[in-house]
C-alpha cells in the first residue's frame, strides 16, 4: 500500500475546488482531482491544508514564552 501526503496552501482552502464565482481555485481543483485519482488507484492520500488549519510559521513572542513555561 502506498501513501501520499499533499501539502496545500491557498486562502480559499482546498474546498474551493468547485467553480463558484469568488470562491474558486485552480490549485484546489488540481489537488482534489489528484486525490481522487490516487485513491482510485488504491493509494492512501493525506491532504494537509495549511490555510484551513490556521498554520502560522512564525514563532511569536507569546509562543516562545508558552514553550519555555511548558504550557
């Protein structure tokens, strides 16, 4: 069994794969179609949607304090 992880980041999220005005992303459509194709071939696919998850790559001062105090 093969596994694939797709990391995706777009302000509209991967849910913007449908052709809805002002809420559509070609990249999201590509990810969705790739996921369907891989799964059809029996591949396990994990899509990580950074924007949807609220990912922030910056360590803010508060984050560092919380880490040091083990919160």
